[in-house]
C-alpha cells in the first residue's frame, strides 16, 4: 500500500494548482482538503505544519511542505521514493 498523500488547498491558489498538476501528472491518488471558508481546517493545517500558506502536503507521516518543496523533491529524483514507487523511467516530470 502506498502512503497516503494529503494536500491542503484553497481554490484560487496557483501554487495549489501547480502542485496538484504534478501529482496528477504522476497519477498520484491524493486526498485534498479545501480550507477556503473553513477556519477549523486551516487551523488544523497550521497546527500540523507550522506554516500558514497553502498548499501544505504530506506523504504518509512526512510533511513535505508546499509546492516549491514538492517540485524540488521531484527535480531531485526523490519524490517517487517517498511515494513508495520505482523512479519514473523518463526522469522527473516535465512539470517540475
Ligand atoms: N512557497 C510557497 C508559496 C505558497 C503561497 O504563497 N501560497 C499562497 C496562496 S497561492 C498563500 O498561502 N498565501 C497566504 C494565504 O493565502 O493566507 C509554496 O511553494 O507553496
């Protein structure tokens, strides 16, 4: 079983769109938690991550950070490992 990927987002956030585009391109099945107009969910995100910006991303128990950190993991070839997969044959997704 791959670790669960969770992403806290708001709807009109370009960083959220970009992070989700990468996850979609990689075929990652993720759970999205919308925090727009949901102060209790935003508080939960801040409490768990120590950060106030969206997106905030977890793979299993590991807090990845935001979009920039996700992209950096992909560019560095480490994201597949965290996702519990073999490295992509073509290397990092073009998106990253
Ligand atoms: N470097 C961060 C930037 C994230 C960011 O600036 N997100 C904006 C929304 S697109 C944000 O959360 N701004 C503060 C707020 O909405 O309260 C990342 O890569 O995730």
